[in-house]
C-alpha cells in the first residue's frame, strides 16, 4: 500500500510546475514574492512543494527552506505570531551566527512577544482593560479608557473600548513596530548570509477562516524587502471563502472580495491541473509497478517513463513500458502485465468519477489492496481485476452497488447481470431502474465479465462499507464535499442554497456519496423533515447523472415516513427531471403504507 501523504517521487509529471516555481524563487529581481500553489484537496500540492524544497536545498546550500503547517498551530496560539516565531526558530538553528545576528534575533523575538501580547490583551475582559494592563503597551492614557468606564460598563461600551484600542493599534505604535520588524529582519538575512528564505505554507485550507487570514496577514510583513519567498499551497476557493466570511456583514459589497484579496496578496499563482484519463492511467500504473518491482528495477522503469515522456509527452502510452520486460524473465511478470491492465481499466472511470484526484486514486488502490490482504488472511484469493471493477461501482454508484450485493446474497444477480452484459437490459426486473443509466451500461461492458462469477466472497470483504455507511462517507469526502453535506443536512434554507451553488465543483464520487449520506439520514427519521427532502431533491436536480440513484433511494423509503409537506418537492423534482411516470409508480408503493400520497402528487403534477 501507499502512504497518504506527500512524496518525493514525481508520478504526476509535475516537473514543469516545479521548474516554474523554482524559476520565480531563484530570480532575485522577483523577490520578495508570494506564490500560490493552487489545487483541489488531494491534487498533489504538498508533494509539489516538497519536491521543490528538496531541489532548492540541493542546488544552493545557503538557501533556507522551512515548512509551516498552519493546521498544527490552529488550536494552540495566534497564527500570526506562530509563523513569525517559527521563522525565527529556524534561523536560530543556523551554525556560526555572528554576535550581531544573535542580537537581531533577540530583538525580533521581543517584537513577536509584543505582537502576541497585543493579540491576547484584546481577548481579555473589562477588568484587564481598565486596570492598565494594556495601556502602557499601547501608549493609551488611562483617561482615554476610563472616559468609557465611569459607570458600569455594558457590552456595547466594551465594544467601544476595544474599537478605541484597535484604532490606536492600527494608527500608532503597532504600525511603527511593523516597520522596525521588517527593517531588522532584512538586516538579519544579510548578516546570516542566507541567500534567500523560502517558507512553504501547507494545509492552510484546512484551517478556520480566522487562522487563514492571520497567516496571510503575517506573510504581508515580509513582502517589502529582502530575498524572501512565501509559497502557499491551498485550494483557492477555501481561502476566498475565509475572506468572504470575514467581511460577509459589510453591506453594499458588489465585488468578489475573496478573489480581490487573493489577487492582491498572491503575486504569482500556479494552478495544478486536473489529471486526464491518460495521466491517471500513468499515475496508477506507477503506483502498482512500485509494489511489484524491486526498488532498483522500479527506479529504472521510472527513469524510462520520464525520458519517453520528454520525447513526446502527448503521445506517450504507459503500456509501452512492457518492452522493458519483454524477455519475460522479470519476477512477477504476470503481475506486471495485470497491473498495467488494471491501470487501463480504472483510468477513465477514476479520471471522471474522482476528477483525476491523485489522493482519491491512491485511497482507492489502498482500499483495494487492504481487501486483497484481508482475503488472504482467510485463505481466499481475490482477482484484482474483478475487485477493481466492483469497487468502481462502490465508489461511483453506491446505491446500485448495494443492490447488487443484496442480489448476490440471494443468488438472483447472475440472470439480471447477464441481460445488461448482453445488451438487453429492457428485459430486466430487479435492476430495471438502471436500464437507461449510461454509466452503468458502460460499466457492464468493461472486462472482466461478472455474470458467471461468484461474487459473494468479494462482497463479504466490503461489509464494512455496507454496514458503516456514514463513517465511510465522511472519511472519503473531500473537505469541500464535507462542507456541502453539512450545509444540506442543516435544514437551513440559507445554508442549503449555499451548498447548491457549490455542487458543480465536486467530483462524481463525492456527489454520489453525498446523496447516499442524505438518504441514510432520511431513512433514520420516523417522519422525514420536509427541509431534508427539499435539500435531497434540490441536490439531485443539480447532478443529473444521479437521477436513477435518486429514484432508487426514494423507492427504498416507506410511505409512512413521507409527510404531506414533502410531496410538493417530490412533484417539482418529477416535473423538472421528466420523471413523472417513475415518481407515480413509487408513490403507488408508498400508498400501501400511507394512502393519499399518490393522489396528492398527481394533483400537483397536473398544475
């Protein structure tokens, strides 16, 4: 299996991005600089920055590189002072520091402590504010504060005090402290002979909005003088959201303030593209070959791939690597051939269903290998190609995956699956909802054919995902998809509408998982809240590829769970998705448990 973290091996052909990043950092005329490495969760931002850092250190021993993980400091202290302190800590580790450099560092530490004290003071209550604890620091006379405190201080008055203090901070001592800090830090770099300071900021998009903004504000301190570069790896949508959250109460804003803020702060944006099908195939093949080959032979294979891609990256096909093992004497030769076949089998599905996301591809393979291992512990051998095909269904079409698992258990699957594989799905019974689902129809045609296989063993080792749906879904979803799910389940119209605006940005796998999670939530309710049904169907309308899954989930509900407040949303869905016949058929089943639902829906459909 493979570590779910950054890597020093470039399976993603990011060399051109790394070189672009390096060229900015090593160009003195462009420093100080702020560089954004933008990409979705799991796109490879951390790996790209890690590989760039290693190359910089190797090429210039006087360069100082450090990594700041904002997420690790989030619950411990102010992010702004945390990053300042981290930078000073790293420089302090330099050997042969001059006495002057040591004195400068001491002074800078005092400045950081002062920033920290100011930050903390504003968090304390009235007693601290009016007893002079902060006054000497700010240069604010007691009279300025006490003019608000002659009588009992109310909450509104306290806000006036804080506002007064913050105004003083912005306009007087703090501004001067910042100028002194910037000048002293530039002197420190000259004194230490550090050729350039490069700070890689990672995991920022996993932080709270306040932490994100504090970190970005700290960066601004260094962007005036000196050979300094900040490289921020993040999903720009999360950063933009943090800025918008900060200023959401400001009336009359007509611009995209999040976008404007980023454009002003980040001078050089570098965006990691989504992997296409060929790139996903190469990535998966590299991962699989890494597990099959010795380290020496894998390095040879990787070098060969790099050279061939340099010759003509647009026409390169990973299957051509088999020529390296044409003598068939390589141990595990059959496994190598099978690995290349699996990579080809998965490429299109994972590039589309998982939006070409490297981390999700890796998690898919790790899950597959764990099941192979679990089977071996029970003296069972799973065919990797069969397992890979079944898992495609599990990840992209969880509803039909569950249905097929049920049918395999009662031995009713083979006949139905044969109809789909033979191209005659119109004759199906239990799987009829999916007769027009193009994704499923294409899946049935992918090798290997499954209708003649006993799949019970394969489904046995997927019981965890079948029994613990919500847990699996939560761990699988990207951060953005998790936020969308929370908003959809909130039963708040405002949050639901926010979620609907974002659903186009998530992968097919995330969308399917969200729909599954919402269905699980509905099933758990004795009477389904109309807000939950509304958000479920609004979401489904945005992802038309999930239409059949939606119908299947509705079909699984009991009529006793459907209250009359839900039927207007069900009728609206039927109209907009042109599913009137299907919805009325489902309503007929509901009527067995609760009469009147079908008539109610029919009346709304007639309008």
